[in-house]
């Protein structure tokens, strides 16, 4: 089994061909191809982690859709002063399908 650890969207993800992952938003339209930077490659029993060898490896993915994460509510409150602040946030995400590890 071949899989790779890739750096994507500020995190590291374990991927193999055919997997779908959700990462922070990357630029591009649905159907575009994106290349991810590998950190580690495992091919059966051989493990590749040397930078010179990883420069030859390409992990490609196809953008399936752009979506938004769940709403996170941020509340700040200070007792006895009447200070309260409410803020919301939704992270912008991209769903990718891994098409090849070569």
C-alpha cells in the first residue's frame, strides 16, 4: 500500500490515491488540479523522508468543492462591568480528491 504524508492547509494529512480530504481554502475552481507538498512517502516497506528524494515525488489532487465549516461562536464577558462581546466565525474549506502519488 502506498501512502504519503502531505502538508496541506497548515496541517499534515495522511493520504492515498482515491481519498477525499478537507483542508483550508486553496485557490482554484472545482475540477482544477492541485499539487501538494509531500513530507513522507511510504511504499510497502520502504519509507522515504529525505528532502532530495521527496523533491521527485508529486502528490496531485482534484478540487471537488468549496465549502464552509461549522459556525463557531465567540463570547467575551467581563463580570461587573457590563462588558460583553459576541463574534462568529466560519472557516472557508476546500474538499480535495487525491488523484495520484508519483
